[in-house]
C-alpha cells in the first residue's frame, strides 16, 4: 500500500513519513537492544535466560514488585511478564512470596544470582554509554531532548488507549 493510501488524501505527507520512519526506528532499536543483550550473555557464557528476562531483572533492580506493578509501569504486557517471572523464579534468579494482604498477589525480588545478571546488564549499558559519549555519537543534551520527545509520544499513545476506545 502506498504512503498516500495509508495516510489518506490531503494529509501531511512529510509529517506522516517522519512518523512512520520514527516508528520503524523504535521497532528496530528494540529488536537490536535484545540482540545486543543476547550477544553479551553468549559472550560471558550465560545461556539459560533470554534477553527479555535479563532486562526484566535489570528493570526490577533492588525493588520488590508484583507482576501487576510491572505491567502498570508500562514495562511489560500481560501473560508475558507472568511467564517470565515464573521462569526466573524456577531458575533461581528471583524470590517470590505471596502478599499477606492479597493472597492472590505474589511479590518478587532478585536473588544473588538475579543481582549478578542485573549487574552484567548494567555493566554492558555503562560500556555503551561511555562508548557513545567517547565517540560523540550523541551529546549529553541529545539524550535529554530524545527522552523528552519519547515521553511526549508515550503520553500521547497512553491517552489514545485510555480515552479513545
């Protein structure tokens, strides 16, 4: 389907084209991030967890959370987070405990093994940040501008989900 058919007659082709380019870039960057994490884990010989699970451990960090909290923060979707949390508990990367107030809810936190994974991801990201800065790929202010823009897009999409349907 042509871009004209996708956006309709009279629509701002330049803006729409830029929007579609940005959407494609976000998708590619997400997949590339997962590949980068996967490659790092293969390099250091960690093969029993995948990149999504490693990022889950990284994002939980030192917190104690429920699957619902991870979903409400917008990090993960539905059964995907529940499956990965269950797998990480089985593999010994996370502790789990039923919430005393709401017995249906399970709280999770990292074990020592989970903290090692978090530290591995953190070290990878620190090396990348240093490399990006050292090679002048993006300036410090560039990340602030990029993050501000992405937060505005996130807010717009969130509003579309909550208020339009």
